[in-house]
C-alpha cells in the first residue's frame, strides 16, 4: 500500500493502491506516517500510483465504522478520525521537507494529507474536491483547520460546502497548490540541493502558530544555530 524508495536526497513515498485510487486504510495511514517521519533524506516526495493522487479514506473502512456506530458503538468513530489527524500531523511536523506531487484526483482525505505537506505541486491533470458534505460528512483529518489557513476562509467555505471539483488552474489561483508543472518530482529534487538544516528550521518557523514574541525568539535561536553550523563557510561570504 505504501512504497518507499530512497533516491539520493529525496525519499519517494508512493501511495500504491491504484485500483482503489490510493485510498487509505488504518494500516496505510500508519505506514505513511512511518515512511515520512523515518526519512533520513532532507526531502520527501509524496505521490500516488496510477491515475490518482489519493481518494482519502477507503470507503469500506468508513462503512465498517458506520456499521459499528449503528450497532451502538459510537466510540468507533474517534480512533478512525484521530489516526488520520495523527498522520497529517506527522507529515506536517516531519524533519524533512514534504512535497506532495498531485497528478490526477485528490479527494477528501487526500486533500487533507496534501494540506499537511510543506509544498503542493500539481500537474495540469490534477483536480481537487472536499466532497464530504454531499454524502453527509466532512473532512476530519485536520481539514477544517488547515484548509482555511492555506486558501483563506472564503475559498475554504466554498470548497467544503459545495463539494465542487476544481482543476489545477483554480487550485493555483486560490493557493491550494504553489505550482503547476509537468514533473512535480523535479521540484522535490531541486529542493534537495538546498541546506537540510536551513530548510528544517524554515518550515518550523513558518509553520509556528505561537505568539509573535515566542516566534521571534525561536527565529533568533534558529538563526544562531545555522550561523554556528556554517561559521567556516560564512567567514568567506562576501554577498
């Protein structure tokens, strides 16, 4: 379900269930978290096999949870949701920079996992939707938190309440993706040429949701660490 290949400075993580549009089961979520957080490479490239990025949660798993609830076990819902949230959190907080390469459909939980990545790079064939409201649910793997942070409240409400499908051009306009290119993996490979420690500090500082004062203190500490790490080279720096 999750295939991992280490290729130089990039760990390639493939969601590998093309017959199910790379939909994820609990085992798949756990394996995805381990694949991303266990990377020694400075960059992780996350993509889907076949013609889709990710359809989100496997509907058979959702059906099983619903069946448990119908039988009186309302506690069956929280572990399922929490696991998806934990996986998205693991992607977001990973030491490596995580690049989502989105080619084809990203739906529901697939969009939520992409939102947790540091960069979302689409091909012209990519499409996106949060269709939960059309069948009585919504994206609960951190989607209601990250989507408005990434695209703004207006577009987040539009996407979530309508369930409509948007193409790569529209996703770029609203900031859901940062680039539309023919080969998203090439972006990950370009990033791998940069300093790994600097990128780790950058993603943590830019993602920090603390107070302004705390973020500025953390910025100073991170910059000091980088200067110390590269003091010898910086002595020769002439701008």
